[in-house]
C-alpha cells in the first residue's frame, strides 16, 4: 500500500535559499516561501521580482445543512478577487457573488497563528479568519442581491483543537527543485447559520444552529506564466464517520508526484496521505469524471449536478474556471486498510486556468 512520511513541521519552510520539502503534521508559524534562491533558473533576479511572482489562494469549502459551497480568495499582488458560491442541495439552486480587489502588499496572509483575509465592500463582505489563541477558524459573509440573486448572510465557525480536527502542511517542488508550492489544509467540524432573503421567485430561507464539515486550504506557489489546476473536495458522513478529502492535479505538481503531493484523506481527524491521482472527464466537463490512482486507494466517479463557470480578462490576468457541485460514487482506502464506500457523496470540483 502507498505510504508517505508525515513528520513534524520545520520552523521555517525556506532555509538558506532552499525549500524543505515534505508533508508535515500540524503547521509552522508562517506559510512563507519567499527567499528561494534563483527560483526561475540561473538568472539572478532581484528578490523583489521573485517575491512578486508568488501567487496565493485561500479557500473555505463547506457542507452544512442543505448547503454546499466555498468562499475563496486569489492574490496576484496587482490584482485579487474574492468569491463565494453555494448551492442548495435539495433544489440544486446556485448563488454566486464576486468582488474584485485592487493592488495591495498582501491579500492572503502568511501567518498561521492568527490572521484575517477579507473583502470589505459593503455589498460583498467576505471574511475568512483564524486565531489559535481562541482555537477558532471561521467564515463570515454578507452579500447583497440583485435582480437575479438574493441577499445572503452566513457565519460558520470551527474549533482548531477539536478531536476531529486535523491539519497538515505540504511543501512540494513546483514543478522543479528550484521552485516550490506550500499548502496548509485544515479539516474540521463547523457550526453556524445561513439566511437568504426572499426574491420574486424564491421564498426566504433560514438555517440556524446547524453542524457541518469544512475544509480550509491555503496555498502559496511560484506560478508559471500559465497554470492549470483541478481540485476535488468531498465531505460528508459515512457510517457515523466524518469523511473529508482533497485531491489536486496541477501544472505546478512535482516531477515525482507520488513522493511529493498534498492529496489527503481525513477520517474523524485521522490523516491518510494519498498517492498521485489521475483525473479525467472523457465525455466532457459536464459529464461523469473518473478519479483513480495506481495504488488501489482511490477509485471514484463524479457526477456533476450544477456548474458555475467564469471567464475573466483584465490587463493583469486571464482566468477561466468551472466550479462544479456534484456527487461522488466509489471507494477510498485509509492508511489502516479500511475501505470507505461512497454513494451520492457531496463534493465540489474546481477546474481552472490562470494566465499572466
């Protein structure tokens, strides 16, 4: 069976200009990858330029009550955006809200002890925050509707010290040894509420004091001119156990993905590192997806239910992506050999292309 060493995190991810690669249980003080020596070859670019080429993403994926969705931030220094998308799993109706953010020194934080990432527009207030002094991680959003969308408010909170909370940090080549990608993952139980105002076609909806699951991910990487990424997130309860997984396939992946990746399965707070995964949609992006490995640990199919597609062109960035809500069917295998059978298991696939 596939194994990957999970060790204690280093104090710093970059030492003497070189990344410390590996998968680490827990978190360092900062998810900071600046300082890599010559990340783009032997040309001695000034540090101010190489730091500028680091891009960051932060996502809070949730499944709670009748709702599944995600809030995410993208930080490209000169340009950033925040977006929250969620679906009602009973009606399959979708709500999506975006906010563009201008130049700033840093939008997505690097500090893992306590930090806030937020869009402060009055019509698009979206905030992800964490504070280890209070063992708290949370998502808040208050977004104003329009002629096609309703106004919505939500507050979800998880505990970082709960027995079923698990955190890992993975540092991998991206894709060569000179560059790196660092990812922090937290799987936890959340508690919260969500309310949606009435529209001409939809009645008012309120969900109070409900428990659910969340997967929070923060990534910083030295991006190439064009980056293509597919991210799978699934969360639900199977036979009384809380199951969460995250699988990524990207043009930033290491040359030897089997040894270096951030694919992880969480079961009631227990961590199972997953091998390299092959993700295909042979019949089209809106049809069945096939997710498999060569170690017999992952054998899944994903059936799309609703697709949220975006095309964005600015003077800084071109981005195209699909964020798809759907259902997983198949099997997963834990590090202890336990077979988990999934049927109608909710999840989200994000398929994106970003070009600078």
